[in-house]
């Protein structure tokens, strides 16, 4: 997870910097076309009142990000590591309420010939809820499929994010997933933010029939292009950014994304998103989000409990540190009970006894 976040931060900083070029003046006709597309995209966004779904994630990392002990006693370069996990979320865009569960982690290691080496369990299970009161996080370490010591925490949104609600639009909210991630090209900004910013960019726009629109943008640090589909809410179906070196020539670093969508009652929702980051035609990272069949619900009522602490999926003898009360606690018969501190690794879950 830390490696994934570091890679996201690297790409994020690159594109935040890229936005800082001086404003450009574009032709009125181009500006009108961009505004019209922006309106279409925002209409689709605003039509999503509630959204629930499950997405599987496969993340591939290459170029020596991982090392492990070799038979000769040294360290060997694991050429590729593949993470598999899943996001399940419930989102109320009107009231800025969000519930996310991130789990089912597994990592597979491969050598330079893409030969499978072994699987590694990932020891984290995370759930969080964001509402008007605060940001609640409930996480556990997992070992051999069993939960071990976890923690419950709550942070005021105004302190943690510098904004009133967690809505995934703050450029510095990179540690936690939000459904708006599906509408972001390879940077920290959503596609509707991009459309507004294009009005001050050196860009070209052209239409090629079947509702497809090409947009090409020149910036100081990169050149990038979109293909938007007017038949799918004006949303992007592809994005590519070519990163430039200090002399203004291609550096060999290319970031791209692809999308597929499904329509629910005339609202377009991503069913697949693929992020590809490469250097000199060699993959650095590739992440693919795929909608689980039958999991998508749009503009349907969501149980209010899912946006409170009651949403956390706890089990009897789940033991954790409660940062809110400053106490060691565990769940027993559906209730939280305070327990005396102990070294959790020395005790099995069935040995823990609730405080009477």
C-alpha cells in the first residue's frame, strides 16, 4: 500500500506542477466547444445522486520495486509484483457521505521472465466512513486470514483535509479512495476540472464522427491528449500524457488511461478504468479497476447506517485500540468492551475474555 501511495504521489506532484504554466488565450470557437463539453460532463456528474458498487483492482509494478532474499544469501530483484484487492463503496454525492471498504489483498511475485515465484498475503483490512461530523477509519492487521490487532480513529474533516467534507476533489487527498477517482485522468484533477482549465491552455480540439472528440494540449512539462465520447456523457475514453525533459523533448515517460462505461437510467458510470505508466516502453505500473457484475446501484436509497460507525464490519473478539477514547477494546456480542492492555501477538482471539 505504501508503494502504491508513493507512486500516486509522484504522478500527482508532476501534474500539479504542470498546471502552473502561464495562461494561454485560445480561439473563441474552441473555448465555446470546451464549455459545451464541460456542461455535458457536469450534467452527468450531477445526475449521480447515490452510487454503490464493488470494483476489483489488479495493480502491476515492475522495474525492481521489490526485493527478496535469494538462495545465495543475497537479495534478488523481483521484476514484477501484482496486487489483487477490492473496493466496495456507498456514496451519497448530495450530502457528501461516503463508506469504503478496502480488502481481499493478495500479492504475487514474478521474475524477469514473468515466471511466477510465490504469493504473499497483505496484512491490512481497511474500512472508513466520511460524513458531516468527521472521518472514521477502522483498520485491522490480517494474518493467515485472521484479524489481529487493529485501530479505530476519528478525525475532523476540517483538520484532516482542510475542507468541510471529504469529496475526493482536494488535490492532497491521495491516501484514501473516493469514487471521483474514476473520473480523473492521470493527475489529481477530475475531468470536469480539466475542462475548466483547458480554457487557459494551448489546446486544439477536433471532432471525428460517431460522437468522438479529440483534444490535444501543449504544456511546459508535458503534452497530453483526450478522446471524449459525446454519446457517453462527454466522458473520456482515453487519455495520454507525454512527459517532457528539461529541453522540451519527450523524456520517454508516458502515462495513459482507458475507460469503459455502463449506462444506468441515462447516467454513465465507469465499468472499467486502466492506468498505465511506462518509461521507454517498459511498464512501471499498471492498474485496472473492473466493476463486479451485479454490484452497481445508481440513485437508489442507501441505508443511513452505512454512513456511521455502525457500518464497520466487526466480529466477536476483534481487538483494537480506540483512538477516540484512548482505550484498548474489543467487540463481544455486538458491543464494544474495554479490556486491559496486553501484547496481542502473545494471545489467540479465542483466549481473549471480555471485561465484566
